[in-house]
C-alpha cells in the first residue's frame, strides 16, 4: 500500500510538471502570435541605440602623428614613458614643460605656429609639436640617439659630458633599434 501511495504521488507530480511545462511553452508561442485586436493600431518601434564613438587613446593618436611625420612610434612611446609615463602633466617643479612628451613653452609656441596648429594647448597639439620637434632634431643630428638627447637637453653633447641624470634617461632606450650605426 505504501508503494502504491508513492507511485500515485510521483504520477501526480509528473502530471503537474507536464502541465506546467506545456503552459509555459504555450505562453511563449502566444507572445509571437499577432493579436487580432491590434489590427490598424500603429505600433511604436523601439528607439535605436545611439552609436558611441570611442575616442582614440593617446598612444593611437601618437602613432598616427608618428606615421605622418616619419618618426618611429616605438621611440616616441619610450620617450613618453620616460618623460611623463604617458600622463598629460605640467611640470610641478616650476618648469614650463607640459604634455605627455614634456615640451617647454618656447618650443611649443614656435612649433605651434610653424605647424599652423589651432586650439591652443591641447594634448594632441603637444603630441604633434613634440613629435615634429623630434623629427627636426633627427634631421639636424642624423641619429635618433642624438635627437633624443637634444630633445631633452636643447642640443647634442657627447656622452663624456653627460650628467648622471642624462645617463639615466638615455640608458632607458636601446637606440640600436632606431639607428643603423
């Protein structure tokens, strides 16, 4: 008798599950069936989701300017890492150097005018000025190593005259990747 009671309970439970499942499936099907009473009623279409355009990262912008100027992006990337760690910063020690590549005001405004830039002191303008200034130094000195030193110190001086700080920032870059000496 106990077994019969268990079987009846199990059978009843099975019937409930089957009925509930068919009800859920029927509800899903009916959602897709057009309603006859809605004929002639204009349905609102959902508002399209606006397309969000992401801004380029600072490194993507720098890479684009490097290609335009003919300057090795990897070198500029290393210089930016050394100068500001790629944070658009102002010199906090009283200097006038700004931007990711730490360009001083005098150099900035000279190149700003020379490149016919607009918009003032923007991050993009600082990148463009720094990259084109580096390119001009390479043209002048004939090597990226000399251009990098002059970029940081104003003009090229041989390693025998470098300070400990100059040795430190120059040793962070493997110039054999950029110069064919």
